[in-house]
C-alpha cells in the first residue's frame, strides 16, 4: 500500500485546508486551556480528531494513520517518557533521603532571595541541562528543584518553562542547528552565527521577564543587577561561541559563565529587601539541617552525577560507543543496545509530493530502540549512583523507582498520546498544509518565518523536529522572495524556542515535576501569552534584520535558488526519527 499526501484537500484552498488541519491542535489546547479537561483525555481526543481529519479529509488510509499514531506513541515513551520518569526518580531519591533540604538551604546560603534562586535555577542551570541533554530534561529538573526550594507549584512550572527558551536552539550539543543545516544544505557555521545574532537579545531579556512574571515590575527592578548579570553574561558568551566556534558548546559555556558571574556579583551586592512567598513566613524559624561541608557535598552528589552523566551521554563519542559503534567498526554492544524496527505497514508507504518537495519522495518510518544511549538511561544511572551514595540499598532504590512509575503513569500515557497526535499529523501532511499557509504571507514572511518555527515546536515538541519539518520551506520561500535564506532558516529555530513552553510534552513534564498532574491546562494558561508574545518579538527582530538593518549584519549564502517550479513554497521532506534528537 502506498499513499501520496495532498495539501489543499478543502476546495483546493490552502487557507481553508490549514484551518481544518489545525483542528487537532485546537481540540487539544482548547480542552486543556478553556474546558479544564485532564491532559490525558485532551490528548486522546486530540489524537482522535487528528485521525478523523487524516482519514476523512486528507483521505489517508486508516491503517497508515493508525500506524503513524503507534510510531508516535512509541517515541513518546522512549526517549521522552523515559527522561521524565528518571528525572523525577532522582528528585524523589533526594526528597526521600532528606538531602534535598540540605540542597535547599545550601542554595539559600548563596541567595536566600527567591528571585535570585529563580535566575540561577530556571535560567542558568536550566540552560546547562538544555545544552547537555535537551528534550524535557531541563524543565523536569529545574521545576522539581524550584518546588523543592519552596516555590509555588504553578510558578515553579511556569518559570522553568519560560527560562527554557533562549538556550533551546543550541540544546543537546547543537542538535537543532545541525538538523537544520542537514535539511537546508546551508552551512552550519552560518546558521549558528545567524541564530547567535538573534537569540542573545532574548537571552538578555528573559531573566528580566522571569522575575517580572514571578514578582512584578517593582520587585524586578530591585534585582535588576542580577537579571542583567545573568542575562548579559549568557548572551555575550552565546554570541561569541556561536559565531566563532560553533553550535556545540554554546549553552554549556554560557550557562557556566552566567552562574559564575551571578555568584560573583552576589559577593559584592545583595537586594535591599528579601523577597519570599507569603506562605513562607511561618517557615522563617524552621530548623536548618546540618550544613557541614561534607553533608552539603554529599547532598549535591546526585545532581553532580546528573550533570556528569547527562553531559557524557550527549557527546558523540560516548553515544556512538553505547550504540555499539558502526557497522564498519562495531563493538560488543553492536546489535544489542540499538535496534531499528521498521514500522509495519507505514514504512515507505507515505509519499511526499510537490509542492512540498521537488519530486515525489517516499517517507521511511523507523523506530529506534536505543535503550542504553537514551538520555533517560543516563538519568537512571545517575539516580542509582546518587542513591547508593546517600545510603539506599538496591531494593530500596527499586521501591522508590516503582513508586515514581506509579506516580507518573498517567503522564506517560499523556505524552504517548500527544506524540501519537504529532506523528499522525506529520504523516498525513496536516503540518505541511499549515506551513504552506504561513509561507503564502508574502512581504511579511520574515515575521511569519519566526511564527512558523513557533508553530512547528508547538506541534512537535522539539526545535529539531520543527527545523526538519519547516527548514526547507524557510529556505525555498526566502529564495523566491529575494530574502536571505540563512536569516529565515535561523528564524525558524529562533522562533521555535518560544513555542517550547506551550508544547504538550513540556506541559506534561512540568506538571509531573511540580506534582500538578491534571493541571496542564492551568500551566498552559499561565505561559501561553508569554510564549506568543516572545515569538512575535522574535518575528519583529527578523523583520528588522530583513528590511532595516544592513545586510552585512547577517551571514549570507549566495547559492542559487533550486531549479524547481512550485505552486507554493513548502518544507523539505521531514526526515524519519531514527535516533533521539532534541
């Protein structure tokens, strides 16, 4: 069975077709945000809508649509659900042992003010985890740490989501930009430099945005030196590393510099007033746990192990070894730790057609079970190592892990259903229809190029997936309109980072990390307008670069436009997910 995608199934009109294609997203987000339906039910109803639209409007065979959903559900469980489960496992270990109280008070020793703690954890430390691992890892870890420190659950989730924006384009050792270069054919160093001339503006802004959201404008102004230090140090490093080295270490270097600069500032400056939550007044005289050097070091070791394991798992050399090497140079893990499965019925059964591609292109559908090199495995091992150090026995750790599984089981179902929805819309071509509608905006396309990236991440939950999905569209449209393709391709990944805070999997991760299972709609309402406003600001910056600022400010690629005739600009073929990417 082979089926060819269509992109304007509703009266041949791309805009009407785009409205119909967006129905699964409207159902999912509408149920979450306005009707307060639980996330797993919203996800399942959104999936049902995607299947109905795919089958009855786009005329995709039901068997293919069903297997596309199965493919997405598998991807939702591993690698994404596996990350969530084991990130929460580490947090549960430290809470069970009582050592998180030591961590909490050691952070308070650096900065007792909740605003400074939010900067250090939601922005700086979150950026480090983003650079090393990506996926939902920084949100899970940052949100869990914030709620452990005493932050209100909703704010802990929201601040972690807002903080996990500007670093995302360089997450997982530059995976989004590496993927973007692969699908567009544009030089990686140019794309890295271009994103590095857009995102530092927002790296400077986001720390102020976090504190304004958390405590209000007046309270933000009281800590403006810390906001400026955290943001400017990260932004400067982000610009320099991305332009003069490459995308691989941007977040890790920027995060370390940001944390060090902020801590140094606190040696010479402290806010005039100590900002705490109302509910913390009764805790002012709570007993402080042992803060001896040995106890503090021991309490921090699970988080140290987390950083070390996640960083190691993110390096190509370690990942290649854990995957068993290559066919030409295998090791003892070859064929054991990484197994590829062709999805029955779906593999090579869907064909992308013009105008999305220059010529019809068959879509592979391969699920990779890389159980050892998956980021979640590094978190599991970090949790085991940390738990043993804290005094737990193997059976105790197994019991804690089992309780964690029990606690997040509904969230794992939700993630699986949401990824099933995303993969179904991708295989059916619904996302390509929406992309074509954005691409038809003509003179204001530079603005909408950022919004297209935002849409891509909101749909797929991944800046890398958005770049794979819409990167080719950005390049082709730019060449047709006489724009700089490097700029519009970079706009896709930069606009996409702002969609990260509202994508379904991030909402579930944040809810689990802050013990707010079933409150995903509340979190969505908390962050939605921040997301769309920041994405629009990215679009305005792209418009300024395209229409106002000198052309030599942005790297340019002068390769000729492809010799193909298209009815409307469209994305390059979306590559199959064969290995986990950010």
